């Protein structure tokens, strides 16, 4: 046997490389379809108005109800994942959300729209923290940050693909359905197919992975268990929701992330309607134009992440990104539809960068033993911004015929969040 094969560190490196190659592409794909199914209603506001009789307020409320179900069931779902295993629970989440997303195609009334949006959020709950928890059982701590960063790229990729893909599907109706119905049905069924595939591809624990050699399994489990024993010996921790919410820093993290998500989902659900005001555009053209701000924002995300890694001061980078978002959102109220679109492209540089730059702050503060639980909490409460933004925007447009005041509110929220960032700690809790 070679010296390389006898080296435990080498076997660990081999195991880590295999884990990343096997699960990261699947998780990124799952994140892409997850994002598509939650935001594709942003492209059919006009069709929902015509076929279901939804006004702006009803559309905004329905779009936002997703996040109420998501917030209610996020933490319980993550607890059930730990009980039943990642393979079963992540498969269950993906298949169920795909079924509910497909049923959206057959909504006929306002109440059915509300019910299915709430059910979709409930079904998706637990996916994001579930994947984070999966990484804690499969990767040493030094590798998790890089894996999470790659996983989060799925959201960025989905932001670009959602417009062109949804627009194209709407222009090619199938099964005798209208274009918007077949789009929802196809995208939902694709999630079901991926969920079924996940059952045959994922394993709950390294000891179940036949694609690792016995030596690689032992090295991987040994490294993760050694880290756990070291953490347990240093300080016992008991985690509860109420205990976490008594920590002012965790409350602060939730508020900052809420402000960031408020802006992201306001743009996600209302940008297509702003684009339509630019002229007589087809669904496909709206879809391609919708991808422009997100493409620009992804470039900005990677530039900002690289700069933050080089020059540190994470709070300063997050605050700067939020100020850019606030400036772009304010400018979008000062001109016509084309100028508003350009300004939102500029704002997207800020709010998408802020989203990715934010996570190293709580990760630096938190003990690794409670990180998965706290990430679930921050993600679920922060994502309530996805309820508030479309709901308020819908009511404002219904009352005033414009979302201008909503954009003012987002600008103010981004500035306030930029100030709160400097109160956030980046060093471990005592």
C-alpha cells in the first residue's frame, strides 16, 4: 500500500472532494428549482388579473403568503430532518413543494391562490437550513463555508434563468392549458422529478455512502466526530427558540436580514410589472429583461466577496452594499420606466451583494453547535420580508396606482439596516 493511501489526511481530502462532487451539483440544482417555484408568479401578475380577477392588493398578499407558511414551518421542519434523516426529509420537501407548485396552475379563485401560496411556503420550509445541516454531518468545519457559498450560487443562477425560462414556457402552452398554467405545471413537475432523483442519489450519513471507500468513510466520520467532541468538551450548549431570541445579537441579525430580503423580494415580484411599462413587450422579452439586473448583481456579488475577503471589515462592506441599494431604489422613482429599470439594475448590485456578504457575520459570531438552528431562525424570520414587501406594494399600487412610496420605504429600510450592521458582532459569542 502506498504512503499516500496510508495517510489519513489524504483519505480525508479524497472523501471531502467526493462529497462535494456528488452533492453540491444536486443541491445547487434543487436551489434553482426551489427559487423558480417560489417567484414564478411574478411573471404572471397580468394573467392572474385577467383569469382569476386578482387586483394588485390580492396579488401582493398571495405572493407574500408563501413566506408566512415558510416562517411558521421552517424550524419544525429542520428538527424533523434531524429525526428522520436528510435523505428522506429533503426528498419529501422537494417532492411536496413540486406537487403544490404544479397545482398552482389549476387555481381558479382568489382564495385558492392564497391557499396554494401558503401551502407552497409550508412545503418548502426547511430546505435551506436542511442543506446547511447536511453539510455539518458530511464536511469538516473548514470546508463548510466554501460549500455554503457554492450552494448559495444556486439562488443567483436562478435569478438569471427564471425570467427567460418562464417567459419561454409561457409562449409554448401545452396540454390544452394557457401559457401561464403550463409554465407553472412544468416547473412544478420538474421539481418533483428532481426530488425523486434525490432519493436515489443522497445518503443521510457518511456511513451509508457506498461511493466512499471504507477508509474514506472512517477518515470523514473521524474528523467530524473529533470536532464535535472538542466542541462538547469546551462548553455544553442547550438551544431553544426562546433562548436564541433573548440574544440581542441574533435579534439584530434577523432585523438586518429582514431588511435585505424586503428589498430583494420587492424587486423579484414587482420588477416584471415595471418592465412591462417600458413598452409593448412579449412574455419572453420581459423574461430576458428581468434577468439583466440579476446578471449584473451576480458580477457585483463576486467582486464584493473577493474585495471583502482581501480587505476585511465585513460590516463596512455590507453597509456599503445597502447604501448602494438605497440609492438605486430612490433614483428609480425620479424618472420614467426605462430610467427606473436602469436604477433598479444599480440597486440590485447592492441588495444582492448585501445578501451574500451578510452571512459571514453571524457565522463568525455563532458557536458551530447552534449554527444550523440559528441560520434556520434568521432565514425564516428574515424571509418574512418576502411577505411584507409584495403585500405592501400591492396595497400601495391598488390605492395610488404606483409603487413609488413603496420604493421610498425600501430606500429608508436599507439605510437603517446599513446603520444596524455596525452594531453586529463578528467575533464569537462569550
